[in-house]
C-alpha cells in the first residue's frame, strides 16, 4: 500500500489531519478528521468550527482557525518544497504561517506527505519521553526541539534508515502495532 499522497487535495488533507491531532487522542482525531476531510472549496471558518464541534476531538475553534488559514494559504508557494531549501527551514516557515500547528504537527504533516524524503520529525509527547524528557506533556523550546530532531536525524543517517520510517517504527512499538498501516484507513 502506498500512503504517499497523489493529489493536491490529499496533500492538504495531511495538514488537516495534523490539525485534528493537536492535543487530541488518536481515535478522536480520526473521527474529527473524517467529518472535515471532504470540506475544501468555499468552506467558511464558521462551517469548519461547527463541523469540528460535532466530533469528539475538541479544540474546534482553534483547529478551525488553523485550517481556515491553511485553506487561505494553500495555493501559495509556502507548501512547495524547493530543492535548495533545507527541510527544517521549509517546515519552520510553514509552522510560522499556520496558527496553532507548531513544529511537531507541521512535521507530522510533512512526514505523511514525504515519508521517504522528509528530514524533519514530529517530536510528540512519546518522542520527548524517548529522549528522557521529565514532563512529556510540555514540549521544549524551539532550540531544544531542533537539538533533539537533529540528534534523531543523525542517528537515522548513521543507521541508514529514513528518519520518518525510524520514528514510525518507534511509534508502532509504543502502540503495540505490527506495522504502520493500521492507521492508513483514516486518510
């Protein structure tokens, strides 16, 4: 099964899914995303907020704000990776322009869009815990994020495995899943 998005709509949906996962349990994120996955053209903030509020994911106004901005910016160059631009620079620029997403969830969207190319990783609470973080519910500063991300990227390079694949293997182990395809049906 190829999970790499094949259309512009599928790429946008990876970002929308990432928004739905902000401070939300996995299944609630999936249910909330299912409610908005087909909303694209001419959808208003109010419609997004109302639709998100029907699901169990919570934070619907915050997520609607970010997804509304995503729709507004989607046709700009912001989401098109130029070969001469470093991955972290590309990710950081997107995170700076999409309210409420942050480095981790922007990285998560890019992981889902470029699973074999992305040189960024989603440092979620599980990854912070893997790095020995005392309070994994409170992420570190931007400098700390980049430090641990660079450490993971270097380890991945040393062992000749793509960083996103390595993170997914770690995530699958935490979730007691035999492979990463268990969540694919939600996209």
